[in-house]
C-alpha cells in the first residue's frame, strides 16, 4: 500500500528572506537529497540558515511504525522534502522505492506526483507505506525522478517488531528417527 497525501510543494526559495549575512540556500546545501522527517517542517523560517538548521535537526534515517499489529500489519507515515540541483522543467515527478540489501536492489513501489509550479527546486509531501509491499527492519532507497533522470535520493530503514521466535524446534517422529 502506497498512499500520498495531497502534495504540499513548498516554494520556500521565494518565501525565505535572509536578513544580514547571506547564508547558503537550502536548495544548494541539500541538492540531490531527500530528507525524511517524522513531522512536518514549518513553511516559513527567519532565514535560509534557520531553514538549513531545522532540516538538519529534523532529518531521520529510521522510520518507526505508526501502527503495528503482529507480523501481518505495519504502517509507516513520514514526511519528506526533496531538494533538486536544478529547477524542475516539468510538473510531474515519479517517487520510487527500492528494497536494498545484500548487494542488490528490488523495485517495491512507485507513484507519479505533481508539483504546483514549474521551476521549483524544493518538493515536499507526506507519505504512508505499509505491508505487504514494505517490510519491517529492511533498508530502502527512495528516489525522485523526472523522465529517466534521478533528481534526488535517500536511504532509510523501516523499523518495527520483527518476527518472534521461541527457539523451540519440533521434529516429527519420522524426522527424529532419521538421525
């Protein structure tokens, strides 16, 4: 299950006003990266430097479930904000997830999203992922693409309760006789 809330594309580059010394633009500091947070960032900051600091403080790489029932049900909700090196030349982007581990990657899910305006260098949204496509204690690669070009990416873990094992092994009479 992959569900996006209504896109909240932030045109923060035009909102942020710097007073005093000119700080590096967040789009330049984080270009090509997706930052995952467990709560939504404010839409306005006192300066570009304050925005950069807030993103650094809010950044996480482990997402814990908001709902978990046994081994069959797990739901993870999180916010993300993507920073692009160049302004978007399209209103459509594709968000993709890959399970990574053991030197390989397996495509899990993807969805098209629409930005509010062309030329933006920042995009943010809320997202909900769940079992069975996504699994507990696995690492994922999240990418945002335009056409076949990757614009931003991040790696993160989905955490939660794993399967419970008792350590008790039971053999049938036939299996026990074989040894």
